[in-house]
C-alpha cells in the first residue's frame, strides 16, 4: 500500500468520518425519505468495503472503527422510518450491514455490543408490526450465531419464534370477534363486565403498533360500544380518556354513539357537548352528517320531554346551525327544496366503468331474452324454473342474477300446493351451498310449518343458519338457530357443532370458530359454557400480546367507582378540558358554547367554571377568562358571589389576566357594589397602572439576537410581530425592546431555539396537509409561551413606566380576546337577496365581468311604501363547493363615498380622486367591539368641512385581526353623520326617532367539507342604508353617492393549491344622484 493511501486511511479513522453521518440533520422543509433510502443502499457497500480496508491495513484500530459504527445507531439516518398511511419501523437495512460485516475475519467477534444493542432496541420497539417482529429477531439470532454469540443467539431465536404468534396483519380482526363474544357474555354475566372490557381495551390500544389500521381502526369504537352497553357513566369516563389517547375522529365516533344512545338528559348540556365535534374525516359528508344527526337527536329528545316553547327554540337553533355551519351540499333535502338550492350532481366517480351494470339481456335457445322475459318463464312452474336456469348458465358466458332467483323462489314457495312441491324446492336449496339468501330459506321453513312438517322445517332453519349472509353471520343468522332450538334443542346443538367443525376445517383455519360457538351457546342458553369460551378465547388473544411491554392504562376501569359529580358537571368539565385545543377556530366555538351554557344554566355551570379557573393556566385560563368577560358584559349579577375569586386572579403578574379581571369586576360593581377587600384590590391595580407609579431607572433590553428575531417571526402567526411593534409604539419604547425582553426571559428559563424547533414541528403535525396546503390554523406551544411571556413583560412595563389611561386602553384593544356581542349574537344565515354561487361554465362565469361598465348610474327609483335599501359597504366571500374541492370562489369589496356633484370624465377620473373612509381605530392590529365602536364614534362628534370640491367619507370601518373573536369587518356611518342627524345605536344599526335607517348584517353559510381546513365556505358583512335617508345626507352635504366595487373571481383546480389556477378582477363605480 502506498504512502498516500496510508495517509488517506489514517485521516479517515483519525477524523472519525462516521461522525459526519451521525451529526447529519434534516434541513428545514426537506423531504428526506428518498435521500435516506439511497444512502442506506450505498452504506451496505461502502461500510463493508471500508471495514475490509481497516481490517487489512489498520488491524490495531479495528475495535475503534467498530465503535464508531455503533454510534451510527443514534443518528437520524438510523432512526427515521416511514410507512404508507401508518407509523412503522424496519431495521432490515442495518441487519444487512451487520450480516455483511460478520463475514469479515476478526470483525464478527467485535460486533457483540452492537448486536446486543440491536436486540434491546427491537425488544422495546412497538412499531415492528406483524411478522416483521419475528423476522427481525430470527435474522438477528442468525447473525449472532455467526459471531460466536451462541447463548444470545439461542435466547433471541426463541423470542423470535414466540413473536411469530404476535397479533398482526394476518390476525387483524381477531379482537373484533372477541368483542362480539364480550357483548354476549356481559349480557349474561354483568358482574365482571367492566373488568373484561378493560382487558380487551388493553389489547385494543396496541393496534396502531401492530397493524396498518385498515381493518383495526374501528376497534376502539367497538370496545367503547361494549362499555356503553354495560355502564353509561364508565363509558363517559372512557370517552374522556380517549380524547387524550386515540385519534380524534375515533373519539368523535364514540361521542356520537354516546349522544345518539341517550334517552334523556339536559338538552343545553348535550348541545354544548356537540361542540366537541370538529372535522377530522377524509370521507365526504361524514362530519356534516355526524353533527347534524347528533343535534337532531337532541331536538327529538326536547320534543319528547319539554314544552312546545322550548322545542320551538331548539328547532330554530338547529335550523340556524345548519344554515350557517353546514355546507349547502349536505343540507337536508327538504331544506334545499325550501330555499331553492339545487341538488348535488357533481359527485366524482373515477371508477365509473368498473361499476358498469351487467347485461340485462341473455341468450336462451338461440334467442335474446330480457330479464323480464326470464322472470315470466321462471314463474310458470318450479320445473320450468330449474330448466330455464340450467339453460341460461350453459348458453351464456356469465349469468348470476341472484335477485331474479330469489324472487322466483319466493313465488314458488308462496304458491306451493303440497309438501312435494316444498321438498323439491328444499332439495334445490341444499344443492346451492351456503351462498344464498337466508330469508328465502326461512320462508320455506315457515311453509313447512304450515303443512305440519316440522322435521323439514327444522332442516330448513339449519340451512338458513349455515348461509354466508355476511362476515358476521353468527350475529345475523342466530334467529334461525333460535327457531330450530325452539322445536328441537338437540338438533340445534348439532347445527352449532357442525358449523364450528366446518369453520376449523375451512380455509380460514377457524378464525370465526369462537364467535360461532359463543353465539350458538347464547341462543341455547348455556351461560357458563359461553363464559368458558370467552375466557379461553381471551387467554388466546392475550398470549398474542405477551411479547409487548405491559401497560396498565385501564386499571381504573377494572375497579371502576362511580363519580360523585352528576352527569351535567362531568359534561361541562369535559368541555372545559377541551378548551386546551390548539385549533383556533375550534377553541372559539367552545368559548361561545360554554358562555351560552353558563347563561342558560348559571346556578350549575358557573360554580364549576369558577373552580376550574382557579387552577387553570395557558389556553384554558385565557379562554375561561374570555367566557367570564362575556358573562360580565351581559349578566354581571351572576358573578357577584364570585368576586373574591376574581380578586385572587388579580394577583397574577399577567397584563392580560389583570386587565380582563379588572373589566369583569367593573361590570360586577355596576350590578352590585364590590366588597371592600375586592374594591381595594381593584383600586391598587388601577393605581399601579397609572402615571402615579414610575420607576425612572427602569429600562428594557435594547435588542434581540437576529436568530431569535427571525425564529419568532417565522413561528408565530397572524401578525404577532406587528402586534408587538404596535405595543412598542403605544409604550413609547424603542423598536425591538419587547422582543429583546421576551428573549431574555426565555433564556432565563433555559429555553433554546433548537429544542423549540422540534416542538413547533410536532405541534403542526396533523394540522397541515401532506402536500403543504390546506392548513388547520393553530397556536403552537411556542406562540402560547411567547404570548404569556409578553403579557408578563407588559404587566411589568405598565407598572414601572408612566402610563396614561389612553395607553392602557390601547394596549387592551391590542390584546382583548372577544366581542361579547358577537359571542352571543353570532352570524346570521345568508340573506335571501344574496344569490348563492352556482357556476356551470368557468369561461362564461369569467366573461360575465366583461358585461359590466366601469362607470354606471344607480337606479334610484323607489319601490314600496318604506323605500329601498342601498348597500354602501360590503365584504363578501362566496364559494361553490364540490366533492373534495372548492373550485369557484368570489370576493366582493364594496365601499361608498360622497363625491362633489360635478364629476367630469369617466372612471379614470374617480381613480384620481382621494376616496377614503373614517377609521374607527388607528391601527389594524387593534380590535374593536360593537360597544367600543359606539363609544368611539359617539364621542368624536366633529363636523366635516363643507367644501364642495372635496370627497368626504360616508362610512366608518375597521377590520379586526383574525385571532379576535368578533366581527371581522365592523362598519357603520361616520361620526359626523351620526351627530348631524342625531342617530342612536342599536348594536351597529342606526336609528333615528326609533326607526332603523342603517342596518348592519353579518352572515355565514357553511364550512368547507375538508378535514385539513376550518375555512368558512361563504360569509359576508354589509351596511345597508335607507335610500330616503341617503338622499337627506347627499342634500345636506351637497354630494353624490359613489359606490366603488372591487370583484375578484378565482378558479382552483384542486383544494390543495393555495393559489388559483385562473382568476379575473374588475373595479367599477356606481353613481347615485340622490339629491
């Protein structure tokens, strides 16, 4: 070997080049599956060749080299595994490497630590699925034997053989059979029912680790149903356990069954419980149907147990729910018909050809004959029926018309005149085997009973019992066994024994023998033998899990004790637990549901919510405070008894908590004077937030690191950085100080960007479609962390710097969580004068925009006694949904302005004018409620300049941040018009002399039926003003009314595209000469 080569190999070992692979990391957004597969293929050859060279030229460093290879087992290259539609692990690639190295002289004896490490990894792994577990250990034992590790090889060989019996793909429905038997035994022996269920559930938990889930994903729901039949309270506790431990859609299936099985209950609590449903289903329409069925069931319960007034209220609530939250494509047919919504005709069917109907004409004696003709011939006589069938099978390539055969058999059974006729039919049935319609054989048996031939009747019941009606025939066919047992018990026992025997001899190898035996024993009323069968089968099933780590997740169910709280309290606590959801939209729906429940059932609900608030933190605390903030606005008297608890919350050094509680207690004080101690706490906090307290030496950190600033901006949503910038302006501190303070506090908590990056990735898992779009918007744990840190900093800054009342209010409007009016009122259904989007031809739809003129004159003709309404502000988003897509979308933005009377030129002249609206708030990062809008605009009262050549606003508007639980677009008339015409507010409507002259409308119609988004399908906000009142305004200011309309139409080929494939845009103006 040359000097250069020797130098190369020395550098290779000295620099421990293996570390390059060990330290490799996944790049941000990198898809590494293909790369890892290629690297693993190359490693087998490269590591083998390198090891040979090390053994040949550097034998003294061979042990060092092998130790370096051992470190690879901790790398991302080793520990990254992929499955198609499932989580699984496969270490076959490394076993090939160790097998190759074991053949190299002097290397095999050094592999012992690595191979023992492999055995430890495989034993602890729960994702070596099916036979793969056994394969890994048998392969590993073979390598150990080659390396001289005889004792280890023998140990793991035995383990591998035992693991071949593990529950896996080829046994994937065994537990389903066990659950069927469990239900039978629990009915007979209820005393140990919950213990049996707990033992079965312990095995059900392993399904994601042992199979791909295609056949076993329903097991938790089946096990839940078994518990529900035994003990409803235990089932509810199991439901709460499932909410933390299994896939969300499975828990929702269980929740659906729980609600639909209820025969009584408080409808308000049940309605609140239905808000736990969110769209986690990939099947079209499944989520919509689930929530409609559960809520319809609640309405039905109200109809049976409550007054007519309450029933009507729930009926209206249910109707509004459908109109606002369900996509019109899944509305009930009667509602579609009532509102003129066309039926759905766009269901995709990519396999239409594969479902083509078989031919309806066949050959018979050289002629072509239809199904109707065949049926007529078959009805002539039973003999003719047999002859015709035989000819059709011989003269046609394919003839299988089971419906025709069954109809003909029923005809001949009904019209049989003698036992001989029936016996002929029975002989035919016996010759046809098991794949028959058991109900036809049942009809034959009943005719034998009519003739008094009980022996043949029993025989027919036996044939029906043996038919393969479905995969769970032991459940479907038991009535035929019961009919036979009622006439001859011994013969019925023989039927069961025969079915068990033939099941064990069949191709299934006895997979359905236990449920057949159990069902038969249940019919034959043999409870003790039935329990013995279950126990034996349970022992067999548990043996298939013996190689897996033990878990005790259901010990509480084995020794179940009834909770002391009543059902309603448990429901409310469950809903409060769900307030911790990271989903923004779902969290908002839960806030509204809990608030309305607290109003409907204050005596029961509010004490529970107060108790939970005291110990709450994070999202639950923030959302509970939002609930109480809304309650304090509408019903402050309900919170009077709990003011001491809120005073305790004031002691938390958190600006959001303190400001929220201060506003709650102020409203409580208006209803009833606060207790002295509580009032003292309020005054103290108010004083701390005033300019009476000032720390002249207090300063914030000056700047953050670029890395943290970039990480913060990238991993927080919805303008968080802009919100922080606004706070810095309000506080009058240098830009970047708050971000620097956040970083300083996080570092003090031993926080690191590297650790947080992994947590953020985990938080988003399951909320982003694998193709990258669409997205279910969430707040990550990182955003929650920095938000709470920011609130702590704000509290400190607000206390130590001189703060005016105005500054405090602006900070509050930057962080306030909700508009109480919105929480209680919500959004209304789509107004009937707004037509739904209904596109049949994309190009024709786009070309409609060409028909509009850039400048039009509005129609001012008044129709009707009370005049017409003119829309002067509107933000509308419409969409047309199809199965698995929302192809057509339309956005309309409409704003009104007051222009000089003399306008020369076309629309280009209007583009040159300064058209503007009055801003309710100075910054878009701030939020405004309806009440704040009323106060702000009523308090301004300044008069507009009356220069005839100026444009002046007619509307005052604000767009709230997306994270604010309130109306997205708030709009009303300008402050000077309100003052000029002495208008008063009713919500955002404006009244003059008690008559509405301007009305604000906010509406919604459905959500997109897609599990990876919570986007509303269609929604809009608009302000409409009476035409006669607009005429007064225009005369008063000597102006024209100009409406600017921006319209965008978009086409999306797929819902998974964030950008449209085609779009059109148009701006146009409409002038109204109203003066």
